[in-house]
C-alpha cells in the first residue's frame, strides 16, 4: 500500500492538528471544566476536565486517522484502497468531525453563554451527507460500510444496500442542514435523530428484503 499525499490527505492532516493547536494556544485561558456534551437545545450539560481535553483534541482524531490509514492492510478481500479518493474523503470526514467537535467545545468554554447548538447540528448534517455520499460507492469489505449479514454474504445485496443506505443518509443530512436555518435547535436535533434512526431501520429492512427475494428467485 503506497502513501498518496493528495489534496484530501493533506487537508485531513491539517484538520487533524487544528484542535491541538487551538488547545495549546488558549490553554491558560480555559476553565477547569470544558463543556463536551450538549442537550437537545444546544446547552452544555456535560463537562470534561481541562487536562483530559488532550484525548479529545489530539488522541481521538489522530487515532481515527491512523486506524483508517492502516485498516486496509487487514482486509482479507483487499477491497479497500486507502489511496482511493473516496476512501480519503471518508477519512477526512471522520477526522474533521472529531476536530470540529473538539474546537467547538473549546470555543464554548471560552465564550460561556454562546449558543453553538445550531452549529453542532449543522456539522452533524454535513457529516451524514458526506458519509452517505461515500456509502453509495464503497465496495464489499469487513470493516467499512453497512455490514448486514446478507450484504456481507452476497455482493449484489451489498451494492443495493449501500446504494439505498447512502442516499438515505445523504438526504437526511441535507434536510438537517436546511432545518438548522429555518427551525429551532431543538426541532433540528429531533429531526436529525429521527431521520438517521429511520434511515438505519429502512436500510436493514431493505437488505433483508432483497435477500428474501433472492432466495425465492433461486428457489
């Protein structure tokens, strides 16, 4: 497996280090407790000790990056290519999601009372839209994707499952992005949870339905 420092790879590395740079730069200004969990209205309701923020800002994005960089080596089907543009976009999406969350927590700690709930929901909407876009193209493997038992067993079912699941995730993310502009944070949060859960249930049910249909066809 060769390393390909493409635009997407370089952008991932930049986003990976941003939370650590931010944390280092504002360390002396941070309070002892940092908000890291927010309720349905976007208000902080869970906190993490300042010293533990290194795990969120450095270890989590770096660990995710390393895992996704080396994971293709362990795929027995050799169907994951870490140099492929779509896979690099997936790695970027996951690392960026963790980095954005870390930076938002630091910002919330430095600016008490600031409403960042809509920004968090918007970020999640973008995340699921990008994830859905990737899922429509992912090839059969044991590590990444919608790994229903039936999709893992039959390549044709895998393709159909991921085509539907990817589209559902993409459109769910897009609807949530729009909702953050036109409705309250509470409604957008509820819509996010409802759409993602519904997408998962529909995708799994569809995957099983395709399997049952294939069984009937094969007799």
